[in-house]
């Protein structure tokens, strides 16, 4: 496993905060809906940033549309990040859907079902 550098971690965290704010306040596309930036992973050479987003209440086709909107707004977001962050180069942004929230909800419901079955079998 590659070693995580403190500088890279700090850049990840700051970029996540800034992107979340920019997406909510600056992008005025009504098709976007509720988009949450759940994580950002920047490469060590700062050439690429993978931005993980989750979209509340959207179907898979709509998630693809949201990712396309964010990809089109990538240049604008990158420019705004350049204004807000003190970096020599701003990484290219790649948006990816974060399935961890959906998967967590599914696992939670499976656990609740198993507990309910155990409780009913005890009676």
C-alpha cells in the first residue's frame, strides 16, 4: 500500500470542502439535485483528482446525467479551485459515483432483517 503523505491528505480534504461548496453554490443547473462530495483522492504528482460524489434520490440514468453535468463543469470548477487554493497546478477533475452510501443502506437493511428473523424465531 502506498504511503499517504500529509500534504496529499490535506489537499484532498481542502479540495473536498471547496468542491462541495462550489457545486452547491456556483453551478446553477436544476438537473443536478442534491450532490454530495464524499471524498477526493489526488495523485501524488497532483495531476489528477478523483472526486467521489453521491446523489440523493436519483436513478442510475439520472446519476449518469449528473456525472456528465459535472464533467462539463469541470473546467469551471478547476478554475475556481485555482482561485481558492494555493497550488501551483490544479489537478484535472474526474467525477465518479460513490456507491458506498447505497451499499451501506442495503447492508443495514439486511442486518435489520436478520435481527427481526432471530427475534421471531426465539418466540
